[in-house]
């Protein structure tokens, strides 16, 4: 059975009264995707299921493939997001796509509307240990902003000069979720979690000398932290950190709305 046929059967069942609209919505969350040529399948209902749209992982795809997927996404969505897009790839994409926006530090491309609106209550504060961690931190910041969250940035406040962190304590105090990005030995999330009253998402980066092991050393430090309330994502995974922070706030918003209705 094709997807259009399945959708028609579902709608007919609702029209006959055999299926409630709420149950139909639950079913719709799980079956819709669109094949693109012979190399991709767009998950049309990811935002319906999870609250966040599908993003395109740039590495390993040709500029032609990325452009084709982005064009297909914006046919039914206000924007398409592609991550880890290097500057030379962006130049090739720009020649193929009108209305493309590029965030050079974050290495994120967006095709379509960019409306800096806040859709959720709560603040996500993003901290970096050093300037070298900015690419990963900006990937998190731009992703969260595109998803409708309020962001506050605080860069270069690592433990090598811990007074820089403590003199900006108000950024931590204002946060409802913290994303802390660090390379080298990765100690900053433990320090932050020891003074914060909200969840801390730790992001290890591949920045560091030889025994950093491409981010493994800070990853292990964060996983072994004695501070509580820390969740750790994969090495250099700013995008994943942003989505996790967003899910925390989105669920908090849902619970508040439920409480208000009751």
C-alpha cells in the first residue's frame, strides 16, 4: 500500500466515525516519509512526533544531494537546515539555491524563512571553556535559536582562568538549561554543575593536545564528574546538545500548559 492510499484510508475512517481525530493524529505521526531520488528519504513527520524538524547532516553528501534534499524539504516546510557545511560547500550550494543563509562559525545552512521568534519559555545559556570551542558552541546556539528558544552566550570562561566564570555568575543564574562546551581536560561542566540549579548538558570537543585523544579525554572527565545533574552528549555534538536542551524546555512548557488547563 502506498502512503497516499494509507492516508486516504485513515481519513475515510475518521469521516465515518470509526476513528477519532486524536487517534488518527497518533497514527499520522509514524508513517509519513518521502523518497528523494535513490539516496534519501525525508522524514516529513519528525517535528510532529518529536517537536523538532529533521536536519540534514552535511558530511558525506555531495552538494547536489544536499541541495536536492533542501529543495524537497521546503516544499512543505518553512525552512530546511543543513549542518556541518564547510565554506566551499556553501559556495556551491549558494549557486544552486536562492534564499540560502549561512552561519559560518556554526557551519549551518538554512534555506527558507528565518524568523527570530521565541516559541518557548525558558532560557538556554551556552558556555565555552575556550575560543577554540566556538564552532561546536555556535552549532548549539544557532540550532536552538532556529528552533525558537531564547539563547544567552558566554564564551572563554574555562577553568584556566576561573575568575572569568565567577564574574559572570549571573548568566548561570538566569539559565533554565545550561550547555557547557569544553575541550582539553573538560573540567568546566563539573564546575558549572556545582553552582547551577538547572540541568547541565556537557559537550566534549576534540580541541586539545595529544592526550586529549580527539575529545575522548574530556568525554571521560564529563562522564566521571562528581557533580550531579550533568548529561553528556557525544564529542563535538553541539546540534544534539541543543535538541536535548530544547526537549527539556519543551516538556516543561507542556507540563505548565497542562497545569494551567487543570
